[in-house]
C-alpha cells in the first residue's frame, strides 16, 4: 500500500469519528482541484505574493480549503487564493475538507458566506453569484445583505475625441541615474502615489488587439466594472502562460 493510500485510510477513519457523514477530511492533489467560474473575493498582488512566501516557508497551508464533489470533479467552495498560491509555491498536495455533495445554490451561498468572513469582495461579482442562488435557505446561509446592491450602478466613460494615430508618437528616452531620479520626482509631483499606484505606457500598435480582448472578456463574462475585467484578463493570461510552460516541458 502506498503512502498516499495510507494517508487516505487514516483520514477516512478520522473523518468518520469527527465529521458529519457528508463531509470528509481528504488529502487532494492541487492539480485536481477546479476553481469556480465566479469568485468575488479579491486580493492585492502584494498580499498574494506574501501568501506564496508564507506557504513556501511553512511548506503547507495553515487553514484548509473547503471543496465539494461535483460533476466537474473537485471544485473550490472557499480557498481560491490559497489553492492558487499553493500552485505558485510548488505545493502539490494539501489537506482539505470536502463535501460529498451540495446543490449549486448551497455552493454559492457558502462561497459568499466564507468570503464575507475573509477579506473584501467585488460587489458586482457578489451580486452575480447572489442572483444565481434560487434557494431561500441558501440565501440566508450566504449572510449577504441585498441592500448592498441598491446603489450598484454601471460605470461608463465618455470617449475622448482624439485621433491617436495622427497625434501619438513613440519616443524612447535614456536617462542617466540622476536624471531618472529627477524624472520620477516630476511624475510624483504630477500624479502622487497617494492618488495613482502606477503609470503604464504601452505601444500604440498593440492597443487595438488589447482593446478587443478587453471587450471580449467584459462581454463573455458579463462584467461591467473595468478593474474586475482587467483582473480577469490577468488571471486568464497567467493560466495560458502556465499551459504553454507545461506544453514546452512536455515537448
């Protein structure tokens, strides 16, 4: 019998003693765990990087993710960022609490309830998940006040009437160290870090393709909030890069 099988037997016996029949403590492979299509919970990059470092230092998560068996396999109910961070940290297996079954409404209700305890959620995605819960009891379990959505309005911007093709030019500037410091000081004076976290400059030739991708993500995922769409684009890009890296490794 392999070590993994031994662990599973031990956990099954322990679960039978301390958990309800529909819940089990399991030792699961990170690669086998699937994320929900919608997750309202957000985490700043600096916080995520710190979580990855914590996992590398500890060698394991300090709280268990909550999963559920569905027709898709093992899906995350709570712990999306922990699972992502474990993948990034190179951790291949983890202990998890796993439900044998939950209805779609129960999954979404528990997802929202756990999110409300840990951190900040994007209200637009919270509303989209909330709208998918069709069971009254599950909505109570979600512990979400519907008044949260009362003032939620789409954000729109008036297009700027500027022909960028005719007026924009690409310029490369090479600074000496002291000149770079002066330039940074000017940017700070114009747009203080208390108002703007970062300034990004992109090649004009790549803008149209980026805009099409941005609009497709917003349309396909029904996202109104621009930062939420950008975050989804970043997540999808990271997933694709990981797939390409795996394909290169297999080749």
